[in-house]
C-alpha cells in the first residue's frame, strides 16, 4: 500500500486531502481510482489507512478508515552533521541516512571541504534534498520525514550542538591508532530518548584544530572500526551501529 506524507491540516479524524506532486503520482503513475486505499502520515507521525473518494488535477480527497498503531522510528533522535562532500554524495547520505533512521541532517563547511555551498542556489538545493528525504521516508515506512538544514559554518555547528545530549565525532586518527572502545562505551551509556549528534568530516577529514574545538564542547572522538571509511560510508555506518544497539539488541 502506497504511503504519503501530508500536513497536519490535511489529515483529521475522518478525512484526508493530498495536494502537490503526490497528486500526479497517485493519479498518473500509480493510476489509482476511487475506492483504492493508501496510507497517510501527518507531520506528527500519526498513520492512517485511507480510502480515496475523489481525484482531480489539483487534489486527492477521501476518508480515513482507521488509524494504525505504527512506530518505525528509532528510540533515540540522531542528527548527522556532515562536512560538505563532493559531487552528489550528500544526496546519497540523505537518502540512505533516512532509510537508516536519521531524524535530521546538517551539512557544514569544514576547513577541508573541497566544495563550497552556493548560497544563491541554497533554497533549491535544500528543496531537492528534502524531497529525497521524503521519498526515502515513504519507501522505508518512516513515521516522519527527516529535516534537512541549510549549510552551517563550523562555528554555527558548535553552537547548534549545545542542545544535544550525546555528541560523537568520527576521527580517523583514532582508527589509525587502534582505538576501538569510545563509540561502544558512548552508545552503551546513552539512554532511550536521548538526542545524538554524529559529526563526520568531508573527504579530507577534520583538522586537528577542528577536533580540539569539538572536544571543548563535549564531542567524543571515535574510531568507526579498524578500516578508514569514506565520508559517505561513515555516516551510514554510525546509524547502523545506533540501530543495532537500540533496535535489534532489545
């Protein structure tokens, strides 16, 4: 059954309404008709099985059959702070990170980031990334669509991190030195309901100065295993570790 995210005011106890690009997907791509059923999820994560009663070029409307007791979200909120990578790697990080349970993404400009964030194209870029997150959330049966933030400077990121319970930074020098306990210890000491920020540097990694600044505000430098991971792999690895600990071991 196809799943679609809607705004809170588009789903109530008895009725639903879908507008925008999803109208074309339902009517033209899926070729649905009156009587067909879909799943609607609002911004608060409430899930409803619905039946279509009317299809027009502007909107899809119908009735709510039942609300479902579904919760596919991780019991901790994980934000991926990603040093700007090259090419379309950020697209993949958002897509696969959404599938793996991330609740938020923050791209940031690290000192070794090769690419620069074009502020003139920022709005369209965030819109495209948010669409990628929405489609991935629908595909993976998420209850929420993760938020994709605008680009942060390193100092803005330090300030943003102050509100998080747990802060982890992937640091390859720890891996080279053979350190392998920091990540395990940190995750083991994390309580259900905590907010976690996991910071990953760009292709060139983080500078020693940046890591020192991160440690000052409570980040724990961690090895992500004995092998050196690509920047797009490290973010996904960390989400897998969190999911394994909080969802599979329980």
